[in-house]
């Protein structure tokens, strides 16, 4: 049997910034930048306000800020509320069949602020958490979504614990305890997609990582074979029932999965399972200058697991619409874009949107592409016109913004400023972007302009 718990902990505890491939550092920096922007934009949403109202300010010097208000909170509380904000718009990046940055970044910023960590420390912590998550995912041939588990909240709990253990400089044994503690805090259900609770998954997961590492640091213990034990994490959460505990490959630190798989930046604030189809639909709309009245049917061919996530065929709220292929196609046709302005209750319930929802026909395949996403090999979209003519878009394998077809620096900055200027002045948001772009040169995370100041008045 593989000694998974101890071996992964050895990697996390021994990871040095000098060990990191450039491609890993690039991915980590991109994930941190994108997540901070989305977090700022999401902070005013109702779920975030509800969570924030339940948290008491901290008077301790080792607290961390609620972003972007600047209210001082206990680090674990800061990770909670900032994690909810990072995920509430569903605009945060995607990888490993989940949302690694939405849990890693709030935990790293909260704990790193408390510890006065450097930007280099933050990047190393991100890589440590991602690599542990990716290694564990490689040992499971099934897909967590199919069993009803949200990978962000399940795998993410262990990843955030690893990241926070790395920030705290814990040795191998205490790191193993931190990960094992987090294994009992992992939870989150796909059935809660399209509700406020999905964003709570990210907040609680970030909070769990801070808590687990701090408990381990104080001598709190857990089982040091919790990942591989026959009643442990990998078997308990296994959708296949056959995790590769006996014969899997344990090569964390030798095979850099972050460099290979990277992160996928979202261009649309909807479930990533819709993004390839949105790219295709917007391509048809733009090329043929489509008018909704000309369209009699929209045909989408996608994956079974994608459609499982997209549970709302007739959404009635902005939250529900984030998990609807039908809505994604309707918004692309009617608004010629799918942005934050379309993900409102008012737009979703418009009569023309409702009429277009009824024109969407989805078919599925159980084929799954290689890699870390449980998606079909491609998404295919075609439009049937009232005249009977059929317009087809070429199959889309990778959405724009993916690791394979990444955003340019300027495109990433454009998204960051669009999010950041919902709270900050353009000058403030631009300065913060530049700080994060040069994150490894930052001597203290406390110097980051993450909160409002006089220039934002």
C-alpha cells in the first residue's frame, strides 16, 4: 500500500521556492491575480453580506482583512468570508474538476497576512496545495461530481491545509496531521449548485485549511494514514470504489501537474461546463449576425457530467442561470455576450429569454476527454434558422482562457480591472494588478492594496 499521507506531507514540508518550475509559478500567479479580482467583485453580493454580518471583528494583531472593506477579522474568519466572495459569482478559475484558486487564495492571503508572509511564500503555498490536490485526483479513476461531491470542497480542504502548513513552515509530521485533520472537514454537494451554498463550500474550505494547519501546529493530531486507510479519505469519497491505493503512481514533486494542467481563467461568470458552448454560440452570432427572431432551434451536444452540473433547464434567478446550458445559449443569442449584467434575476425572467430557453435542445455523450476536466472531448453547437438552414460551429475543445488557449496579460488585466473597479478607483485597481503581477518581489503580503483607501472615495 502506498504511504500517501506521509509522502505528500514530506513534499509539502520540504518544498522550496527554488524547486518550482517557472510554469508552475506562472500558473500560481495567474490564479492569484484572477481570484483577487473576482473576490473584490463578489464582495457586495448578498451571500457574502450574510456571512460577513455573522463574523465579529478581531482586535488581535495576527488577524487578516476582509477584502475589500479592510475590517480586521480572525484569519480563519477572513478566509471564510473572502472565500465566499471568491466563488459567489462563479467567475473564478477552474482546474482539477474544481476551483482551486477560490479556496487556496483566500486561505493563503488570510494566513499569509497574519504571518507577514512574502509573495514568494504565497506562490510556494499555492503550488503545494495544488500539487497535493492533483496527486490525489490522479489516484481516483472516477469523477467526484458523479457521486454528488463538489471537488472544490472535498479535495480543496486538503489542499488548503497543505498550503497553510507550508506558510507556517510545519515539518513533515505536523503537515501530515494538518492534512489528516482537513480530511475530516471535507464536504460539499453538487445538489447545492445554483444556490448560495455553493459559494459557502469555498469559504468553509478556505477556513478549514487555516484551522487544520493551526491545530496541527499546536499539537492536535489525526491519523497519519488517513488518505490510504481502508476507511480513509480516498476510499470514503471514491466514486469508482477502486482508488489506486495499492498500485497508483505517487510522484508528487517529480511530476509537476500545475505546469501541465495549469488553471483555466473564466471569460464568463457561469459554470465552466458551459464555456466551450458559449464560445461556439457567440462565434455563430458574430459571424452570421444572428437575430433571435431568425432562430427556431439551438442544438448543443455536450457531456453527460457537464449536463449533470447544469441542472437548471428553466432558471428563474441569476444564481440558477449560472448552471443552465439553456440560459447560456439564450444570453449569447439575445445579449450577444454572457456577463455579470446578464446574470441577474431581471434578465433571466425576461419573456424573450424564456422563449429562447425553450428553443435549446441538449444531447449528451458519455465520452470524456483526457485531462483533469470530466468533460466531453468537445462541445458542438448548431443553430436551425426559421428558413430551415442549419448553421454549425466547429467543435470546441478548449475554451478561450484555458491553459491551452490562455488570456494575454492585457486580457487578464482587462478582466481584473472590470472586477476591481466595482469597488476601487481605476488607478487603485491597476496598481493592485501590477503588485500581484510582480508578486514574488513583494516582501510582505501586508503591502498589497487589497482594501479601500482614500483614493476610492
